[in-house]
C-alpha cells in the first residue's frame, strides 16, 4: 500500500511538471503555428501526451534519483510566474474608467458573445490639440460559428461611441470564404477623422490581398508599413502608423527591409497599429503615444482567479489584455470581438476599447525605455 501511494504521488508530480512544460511550449511555439486541418487535434493530443507520459514516468521511477527533475521544473515555473507578475506590475496602466456590457460571473462560463465596451482616458503631456477619441476593435474572425448580427451589433456599438478615429488591428476573417461578409459589417462604423487597419496572421493565412482589398473598399485606410498624417486644428496633426510584422510579405518594415518605423514627434499625437502586442519592445522608444494591438483574444479561455493558460506570445502570458505603459507609450491590448479555434470563450469576454486622449498641461518627463524580457519568460 505504501509503495502504491508513493507511485501515485510520483505520477501526479511528474504529470503536473509535464503539463507545465507543455504549456510553456504551447504558448511560444505550437499555438503560433499556421492553422491547419489537424492543428487543434495536434494541440489537444500534445497536452494529453505530455501529462500522460509524465504520469507514466513518475509511476515507473518512483523513489529514484530522477524525482528531483519534476520538482526543478515546477520551481522554475513558479519563478517564471513571479517574474511575470512583477513585469505586469511594472508596466500596468490604468483600469477602465467605465465598462458597458454584461458582467462576468463564475456561474456563466460561456462568454462568447458577452461583448463589453471598455473606456479609458489618457493624458498626453506633449499634445496641445483637442481631445481625440479612438475606438479600437480587433480579431473579428468572421466565420460560421457566430451570427452576422453579433458582429453588426459590435460595430453599431462602436458607432454609438462617436470616435474621431477607428482602429482595427487585424484577423478580420478566419477563412477566405467569409471575406465577402466584411463590407456589410465594417460599413456600420467609421471614425470622424478616418478609419485605419492592419492585417493579422489569419488574414495573411487566408488571402492577404483579398482581405486588404475588401477592407479598403469600405473606406478604411490599410496601414501596413505606411504613415498617414491627419491635420486637426491650429496646426496640430495626428500621425497614424501601421506595422504588420512578422506576417507581412510586402516591402514595408518587418518584411526584409527596415525593421523600425521612424517617428517624427513635432508635438503631434502619434499612434501605431500592429496585430501582435509582442512588437511593443521594438516600438516603445519611437515616440508613439498610443499602440493598439489584439491577437491574444485575452486567452479566450481563462481560469477564474488564475487567468489565461495559453497566449500566442513569445513572452508568454505577460500582456494578455488591457492597458500597459512602456517607456511613455500607452499599449492597449483588446480581447477581440470574435473567436477562433475553439469557437468559444470561457470566462473571457470579448471587448471593444474606447480611449480618450486628452491634451496635457505640461511637458512630460523623460522616460527610459524598458528592456524586453527574454523570450523564455512567463
């Protein structure tokens, strides 16, 4: 009996260590692999295999000298989690000043269509122009799993916020056959000063030229590797930049050319659209006041009290969703509107972000850029 109990404890320890190691690999490698027919099956099978093989090794090696290995794995995992929490605290921005939508509840795990509009306010010390309202949405992932009326309602709620600028940061579709639905949805909202977009990885995997052409046909400026300056009033201008690295195959930054976008401040209000928040470490020192990204879906499946287990980022679960500050740049990461594989959100509400950028009363202090964590950090 004692020997069996020892084997069970060893099997549980090894299984937990195997699962922790698999989550590390899943976040940084597997989840970022291009969608294929059997990707979902591969991800699930990999998780079961990691846990199962770990349990088997633990059962067979109970009491041996190898028992220190899973303990070391879990210690490293805990250290990584502590480091992640410290980095989040260092870069944490403000909480929303208001949220409009259904509240999350432990008793209602399915939040696939519980869209929330989150409102933020940011003062920009160097900006002397009028307040500018930005509406940010991402990751529509148009597909056959959700009714078109859901997407239409999301865009109507954007229109109700009366944005000066509408930013969309990619993954408009999951598959190319849904591209034809985009005009009916995107035509429901626009920014007073213009609407701007970049493509995401799913757009590139579907049919990037077709998606870009269709989105542009609705009056949206496609910003991959481009800059547009918008005159506002009294000589003030707003600069909007787009960055589609690492999926762009065009001639812009990140596509074999210059890997940074030069920014000329001149007192302007400057914004960057990019699909993945991972790019913030490239961009934080370039003078952007606001950086807008999606891609992570907020994890799509979140464990209450713990958060997401899987985020498609080389930095792990560091920047899952919300407002962060890097070297003076305000990063806004939306959970997105739609859902990919699996086509469901659990304890993870979709959202649209509204940000009011307010003129500052004094010049801001010089802020030193942060140093990116190693890609292996959690």
